C-alpha cells in the first residue's frame, strides 16, 4: 500500500542554482536544505512554525521552510541565507549584503540563531519597500523571534542599512555616546566580506 | 526536531483528481493547502495520513472575484496576505480583511490560505503537543483517549475553534461550496451556509468530512452602509492564535441609524459563537448619538454574560471573559472607524 520512504526526484532552484535532489515525500524543505544539501545556514528551531528561524525566501517572500514539503518548493525560487551575499554581488554590489553588514556592525545578534531568518525577512522587506518606517520594519520582522537581543539593535541594523542605501544620515544608535556611523562612507564596501 | 511521519504525496492539477485521491485513501487521506496547520498537526501526530494531496497545482482554487451582484467569490487557495491586502475585500468585506490581517505572522500569511483558515483544526493546550508529551500525560478525547483534561468527566472535546476568519465570514453570511468524489448517490457537491459548517465537538468541529474539499467561498454583496470590524486578543502582536476574537457587523442607513447588527466571537468553544442578544441591542441606535453610547454599554454587558471561555488555551479564562466586553467595543470601534 504505502510506498514507504520511496524518494521522489525534485528539480529545484536554490540560490539561483539548479539543484536535483531525491528525498522522501515527507521531508520538509528545511530538511532538504540542511541534511541533503548541507545548507545549514537555515536554522531548525521549533520545527512547527512558531519561531521563524527557518525562514527562507520563496519567490522573494519570507516563508517557513519547516512547514513546506520539499516537493512543494519545485518550480519556485528558493533563497537561503547562503544566497544573500552572492545575490548582492551579482547585482553589482561589493562586500556583504547591506543588511548583513549592518547586522554585523550593530551587533544585532547574540547567539545568532534567529539571525538568518531575521536578515532574510529584512531583505525581503527592503526589496519591496526601500524606505520602510520603524512600524513597517517591526511588522515585517514580527514573525521572527529573538530570545537574546530585545530586538532594539535588530531594528537599528535595518534602519542603518536603509539610511546608507538612501544616502541619509544614519541615526545615532541608543547604545552609543557619539554617532559611530557619522563619518563613515560606504562601509558596506570597505567592510567587505572579511568582517 | 519534529519530523513528519511517512506518507505518499500526490500533486494533482484538477479538483476532480484531488477529491478522488483522498476518496481512494479510505479515510486516511488529507488535503494540503498552505500547510501551516496540517504540517504541525501531522508532526504532532494527532492527525494521521497515509496520503497527502497537495492542492498547490490546482489553479481553479485560486483568485478573488467581484460578482455581478457586487459580492465576492473567493478561491480557497488564495493566500491570507492576498485576502488582507485586496482592495475589493477591504471594500466589500472589511471585517474579513481585518481578521485575516491578524492571522499568525507575516510568513504564515504568505503561506497560509483562506480555505485553510476556514478549515483550521481546533486548538487546546492538551492537544497541540508532541505525541511523546501527550502519551506521557495520557491521551484525550481529541485523539486516542477517553478523558478530557479541561472539563473533568467531560464526554465531548472542547478544543477551541481558533480561526480568525470564521467570525468575520459568519457576520458576512458567507456560503461555502464543497465537493467530494461522486458516488452512486450523488455528484458529491454541496453548498453550506457558513453557520452550518460548525458543530460543538472539538474532536472534529465541522459538519463536512475530511474527504470534502472546500472549492469556493461566496460572500453576498454588502449594502452601502455596511461596516465591519475585527478585534483580536493575543499574548503577542504577531504569530499567536486568538485568545479571543470578535467580529462585528453594522449595516446603517443614510442617517447613521443601525438597521442590522451582528457580533460573532471565536476561541471560546469548539464553534464560533453568535452573541445575538447583545447585537440586537444595537438595532435602532444612531452612530455618534447618545443612543449608540447607551446601546454599546448594554451590548458589552450582554456579551460578557453570553461568553464563557474555557481553561484550554493560554491566558486565564476568567481574564479572557473580562476581555470580552473590551474586545466587543474594539471590534465595533474598528467597524465604525
């Protein structure tokens, strides 16, 4: 009756790579990414859609890879955290994706477990709306839980990325006496991928 | 980590194939839409399936159309974000747009579908847990057990209907088309009034069976003076299921006098609850006048008396009852705004 564990052959687009994979029908996209393709940047948190750690972009929209069957990702463009910098470079950018760079400089992490999902949700927001206000940022990140930072530096990081991309003066962060961003120019380029 | 049990996956492209595949599974088949409810429930093993029929390839199940009469015809596979952001839904059925906009978090609204939210399984602190957790405590009425951990000696599951869209669709007098595989007795199609969908049994709170596919949601045209709103109580401003959800409908005439009022509450029991005694008090009151303020005060008391939350979802149930009048007031304010 049941064709137990019979793998199904899938052809997927992951970070603009065409990938052929063969996994059991009951594997989630998260399991395919982590255990078949070795893309462990996508984190396995609650595994039931509560935490957002497994967020990936599907056709540009943040979705939860723990709740999507791998087979249902066929025919769609999947972007994981591993694809963020290559996509930035491919579009003519230098260094890290500005969101990654800003998260780094703002210290928008402690344990880092939520960070992949956070940055992908932020990237999807900025692709759709390059100048969101704080409320829109908080709403866009509201499906990603962070247990360490209290979110302040995460929101500041997104605001820094926005300010630098629009050429605006970045706001002084609440945790700094002076404005560490004030005299810097195109940090995302200088900082490069070596940070 | 929570792994899915094994199953056979089918990916049909027509409604007819999909319903036949589930029928052929003899009660062990399930339709998969957005997956935000079914996948966790399969992982928790209180829903079991040998065959999962993914609906994503069926284009006939998608889309939002305005009908010739000025109502809405909605494909159940339409994503929640598309419903919430649709200008047509916001105009014709504002309570639905508001309610759907509060469902879970941004990722869930991208993935989840309106049909999936209508057909959402009931929730209870004692069932939305892993198989190991439930086996340690002892299984309950919802699945595999004969005891209820909420109501001592209870014989009927009281898991709470938790779909935000349900009270909104109830106030909008929606109708639902269902289809299952044809038999010698009929073509398998039927249309239900939204109020007829639910029954007061949390183990399975629908009057349709799991092999019946929701194929269309119809919302009749709303009058010019239609106002609708939704207010939701939850622990956090995102991700959470409702601890209480209130949808309000007011149809007013040209003078602002309320001709028709309806209030439906969710997350109290296994089915949505219409607080008819409360909403009836609004009819005849005039928006912005003292008569409305008087009616509102009476409505809040009446709703409080009619709603009795159970201690089976997070949040103290007595506090949740205290919140009923507040959220009735907020839903009405959202409707009028």
